C-alpha cells in the first residue's frame, strides 16, 4: 500500500475550491460539517477515499497549538483551516467517490476514548499561517 501524498497548500486550496463547486445532492452532504464534529454513525464513510495528508512528518510529534487570531475556537464554523496547526496537522483529506466533495478527517484520542472527527474543506477558511 502506498503512503498518502503530502498535500501542498496549493493542492489543498485547489481541492477546497473543487469541493465548493459541488452542488449535487449526496448522502455525504446530509450534514454540512462547517466545524469539527464526531463522524455520525449514519455518515457513509465507505464512500470516502483518502487522497492526501497534512501530516508533515509522521515520525515527529506535531504541535498541539491552535490558530485562532480572530478569537474563534476549535469548534467554531469560522475557525481557520491552518494546515500547520492542530488539528489540521494530524489530518487526512478524503473525497467522496460519488459527488467529489472533500473532507478533513482525523482521530481524536483521549485518555479513555477514540473519536473520529470530520470537517468540510472550505476554501475561504484556508490560511497559510507559519508556526
């Protein structure tokens, strides 16, 4: 199995613009996921295919710092998508094989739980913020 390609900022932005152009109905779009949410049991994960990763180096611990210069929070719909910051630096990008929408996904691993999370890839929120 080939590892996922690391997505550049330009590639991530291109995928987000493509996703924003999808207007057709699809079972993946029953919920819009404007902010991070737990993946619902009803979500058709089998329709998603991973197309790339934002994990720069899987052998180094990525920062847990978040990027919220305008006062947003992790669960805010207007929170910036900053690939070098948490949780984006732990994400893969997946595409729906039926409609072409793109999603960010990662697994939150707390002390006693594992929670798969999802957020729509929204072009207007992507920022190329340095650490």
